[in-house]
C-alpha cells in the first residue's frame, strides 16, 4: 500500500489528465472523466478533500496502481 496525500477533487482531476483522462462534463459537485481506450468513467467529487477510500477506488477503476498514481503527482 502506497502513501496517498490529502488531495482536492480538482487536484485529482489534473493528475488523471496526465494519464490521458479528460473531463466531459460536470454535474453538480461531480466531475466526470473518460479515457479513449477505457470503458470506465470516473466520477470525481469536486470537494476540498477527497476521502482516502474514494481516492483508492478511483485509482483502482482507472487501472492504475497507487504507486503509478503517486508518480504522476
């Protein structure tokens, strides 16, 4: 298990953008991301701080490991 710092929703979106994810829309307080070669979508809460479990779930859904995500930061 890698270390995950406290990140805001906007910071998480920027990190996923470096991996090829792009914002397609925002509905309320959630930012929806898609990736060209993936069937998954990511729904990132636009909060000041994202819960650790939510962040780990987003990382797992994106197909990255925690270490790969940390390297993108």
